[in-house]
């Protein structure tokens, strides 16, 4: 019986040897061919991408050669000047905006007699005359409602020679008032 088992095992080995090795060889060969095809495809794709890249570089160089420096230089110079002017204007104080605000916010029955502006504190000290106390209250209210006015200080009531009421105003502005506005 042991001989039969040995013979039986050797027959199984013969079948495995006869059909197993070619199947493994066939699968390995298929994997190799697929890998080779993928590699060849990648090489072809890489070459086509390099050709497209070179065409784009050549086209860009042709466009660059078409540009004329006698036209480009003034454009770049103008661009530089505009940038410099923009930085200069952003740091510049526009006091004319104060006059526009005062023109718009002055009550018709109020007359300013003196004017002192301090740019550092953004404050105007003014002396004024009004027809009566109600006009003074209206003038202060108008200035306080303006969005560009930070604070209004009032004081120094006095009677003047021409039957009006004298007073002093100090107006503190927001920093945006002194910047360029369209």
C-alpha cells in the first residue's frame, strides 16, 4: 500500500508538472506584455507632451518677439508713475474736504469769524456768530449728525456788538475726511 501512495503522488506531480508550469508561464507572459504596453504608452505620451510644450514655448517666443520695445517702455514708465502717484495721494492730506463739509453743514443764519485747523489732531477751532440760541442748537445738531465728524465741542457764549450771539466751536474730524474722496 505504501507503494500505491507513492505512485499516486508521483502521478499528481506529473499532472501538476505538465499543466501547472505552462499556466504560470502564460500568466507571467501576459503580465509582462501588459507592463510593456503600458510603458510604451507612457513613453509615447511623454514624447507627445514634450512636443506640445516645445510648440507652446516657440509660440510664446514668437509673441514676445512681436512686441516692440518702443511701445512697451512708455507703458511700463506710465505704470510706474501711476503707482508712485497713488502712494503719494494715499498719504496726502486734502484739507479742501473740510471746506466742502463746512459749506454743506453750515446753518444759513450762522457766520464763522475765525478758523484754525490742526492737521495732527484733525481739529478745527472756530469762532462764530448766530442770530439766536435756537440757531446755535441747530448748527451743533447739524454738525453732530455728519458721519465725518467725530466730536463737536461748544462753548464761549457772548453777546456781540451787532445784536448777535458769539460762540466757539471745536470740531474733531474722522481721519477719512482728510483723504482723497471722489
